[in-house]
C-alpha cells in the first residue's frame, strides 16, 4: 500500500470527511524519485468544529504519527469544517510554493 493510500485510510477512518484530497508533492523537492516524503492534505470534516487550527493540525499529526516516524518528511495541512470549506468556495487547497532547497534552488 502506498503512503498516500495509508494517509487516506487513516484520515477517512478517523475523521469521516465530506471531502479529502491528498497530494504527493515529493516531485517538487530534492528527494529521490518515489520518495513519498512530502504531502499536502485538504480534509473537510465536522470533526473539526470548535477546534483551533493548531488543535486540528495536532489531531492529524497524531493520526499520521507512524508515517511521520517512517519517512514522511513534510505535511502541509488544510483542515476545515464544511462551513469553512464552502466559505473558501468549496475548491482545492491553496497551491504550495516551489521548493527552494537542495538542487531545486533557483538563485
């Protein structure tokens, strides 16, 4: 099972999201091909109602602790309630910036 599939399974089972996007952004960074080390998640769930932004991130980090301990290097988190998602226009997560380190540096 890929890291992306494991992330999807962990978040789906625990948060019952109405919307979930998981993007492997490893190709944007100075890592070997197939590294599965950098991901962005957009998860929309009622489970986040009343939770602070840091509380939401901590919850996701806890759910993915095994992945973080075994090679998941970076995780961009967008954790919204359904109302917040609709306020954003119900679209995709914000674009991630290009990597500026290692061989991807441009200057």
